[in-house]
C-alpha cells in the first residue's frame, strides 16, 4: 500500500521526532560521546522505521515536501514570484531563518578575530573541493562511467550540497549528463546523512584526551544549540517581548534576503537559497555594531537559532526516503564512499594540524567535515554537540557558518565550472 502524506504532517512530526532523538541519545551514551546531533538521530530513526514498514510490505509511506500556501512561502519569496504561488520546499523558511540568525549573531569583531584560521578553513575547503572532483573524475573513468558523474559525486554534492546540485543541474545536462538533477539530489542526500553521522565522531576522536583551550581574544559567538531543543524553546518563550522583537527583525531580514537572492540569481550566480538572507543578516549586524547599538541580543538570537535548526533537520531527515538511496548505486556509490573517506582523511591529516590541534581546531575541523561532506546546518549541529560536552568554541561558531554557508560557494562555483569544461 503506497501512502503519500501531506507535507504539513512533517511539521506535526518534528517535535515527536526530536523527543525520540533526545530519549535515544540519553539512553545510549555512546551516541552522546560520539557527538551525534539529536535531530540527526531522531530523523534517521524515523526514516529507518518507514523503511522497515516498506520492506515488510506493510506500507510504503512517503511525504510530499513542497507547499504553495502563500502564508508559508511569502517570507522567502519576492512578490513578483509569490503572486504565482510557486511551490517551495516545506523546510525552506526554517533553513533561511536559521542562516539569517547566523548573520545576525556574528559580531564583526569576532569575525575579524578569525584571521589565519578563517583563511586556513576557506583555503582548505577549496582545496578539498578540487580533491573531491579529482578523485571523482578518476574513479568515474576507472569505472567506465561519464567523467561528469565524478564531479556530481564530488564537490557538487559534497562541498556543495542540495542547493548547489540543483543550481548546476542544467549546466551538467547541457554538458551531456542526462538526469543530473536526480543524480545530484540522491548523492547530496547520502552526503547529508554521512556528514551528520561522521562530523561529530571525527571531532571527538581528534580531541580525545585534550581539555578545552578557551579563546579569550573576543567575546564568545552565540552558540547554536539543537541538542536541548525543549529547554531552548522554554527559555525563548520566557524572553517575552525581547523574543517577539527579535523574531520581527529576523522576519524582516528574511524578506529582504528573498529579494537579494533574486538579484543574485538574475546575475547568474548559482548560490544557495539562503544566501540573500545571510548577507542581509551580516549587513544588519555590521551596521548595528558600527553604530555602537545594543538592541541586538546575542542570547535571544542564539535561542531563535536553537529552535530553528533542529526543526529544520528533523523535518528534512524525517522526510528522507531511504529506499530511494538505492538509486545511488554502482559507480555513484563507489565514488561517494571513497570521496567521503578522502574528505575525512584530508580534514584529520591536513586541516587539523594547520589549525593548531587545539580545542577550537577540533571543533572547526568537525565543522569542515559537516559542510564539506553534508551541509552547513549539519556542521553547526555537530559543532554544538561537541561544545556542549567539551566547552565553548567561539571562533569556530563565528568562522565555520559563514565559511560553509557563503564563502565556500564563491570558490566552489568556479571549481565546478572548470571541471565541467574539462570533462565535456
């Protein structure tokens, strides 16, 4: 029996999925020690349950993930498009709002403190993108598959993720790779799962036996904390008018960001959908700090982000149809598996030493794996899981989100374009 459920069911299921994840992590200490984020655990368990029902022949349950309801899509859609009621992913407002919090919560003085670490992380992620493509193309040729498939299973979906995969799909199809959008979506989904599962354990392995060395050169960046969703939600509600005021500022930035993203798209830049709002958030924060204002409160912004991120991850991972990942078969599965292993080795053997092998370096290295194999959201979730156990890492939280959410797209896009031209 095939059952297609409404996307709104995912929103209703988000809180139960998070509850289940928290209970499992609490009862299985190994998961906490490996820094597996609660929403990743809960979402994958739910997806596995649906897969079990499917394999048992009881029911093949799947979810529609797109909505066209104007009240849900208005904030993330410019009016010139919104009047046509375009279908958008259900999780898009949650994703865009979360990255807007990243922009609003990053004081310029903390970003400036990144210095060498920011350069190492961005340069390292760019080199990783090149390595992923080289490995992918070499394996594709060895497996007698189209070389462009190696790029799809390389930086396009690992460093790039779903947004970059969909943004470049037309370019790959024009270059001769039919079905690039479907391949990209499947590969990016597997990468998302891998990044969520592997980033935290790698960070824990690197930091084993080490105490946190706290950074004192700048105030702590706000920690994004999905691991205790219900506590953060109660704390946010207790903030009262402050929470409401910041939510309105957040909504205004998201709306302005929709227009900025439209302008970037029309300029021919293949950037993630949240990019405009992230830039607006940075601009508002920079203006706020430059004027010496104090009305933006880091604790409230952190609480908002701490509610949005787990909701996004729970909705996204609960909707995964794990049976469809069998589409990533044969050459694709081989290339992705090898590339993920290479990415982990690159992070541990190259980036970790270059960053200094301290507490901040371990958290940033885990973040690199998070967005270099999965997404910036999973990177932040893994970093938060580590810092909840080992102590704060303000530089990591100031540097990794903008690097994985914005800066890497500026360098990854030319890398992908160059490999498309080489593999035609």
